[in-house]
């Protein structure tokens, strides 16, 4: 999940190349939503071996209330640190 420091908007998406996708978001090139709301901080990610499982999880998360999403993020990342610098490849 990417976050905006300005609006606290959350972006949820699926990709097979997380490092590149987050970089694209940071450059304002990934999606209109992330460019508009400046969702450029990687706060949370899950890894799946099956793309269909990842898409199913994405759809479930998109139906969650915002408070539930923030609780999930804070459980693994209580200090809300950008995970992008820790990504490899």
C-alpha cells in the first residue's frame, strides 16, 4: 500500500515488479490516482506466488474500511517508514 503524506490517501495495487512500480509512483508515472494524490510512500506490501491470489487479496483490501487498512499497516510498520529503500531488484 502506498500512502500520501498530504491527504492520507491509500493506494492498493498488484505488480510483479514492486521496486519498479514504486519508483514509477514516485516519479508520478504509475497511475493517475497516485500522481493526483501523491501516494508515493510504500508503507505495506505482501508477497504472493500466485498472481490470482494477489489479485483476490487486492480486491478484498479495496473493500476494507480505511481504518482497517491503517490498522493492518501499523501492525507491520508502526513508525510508518517508507519501505522503498529496503527493496531489492
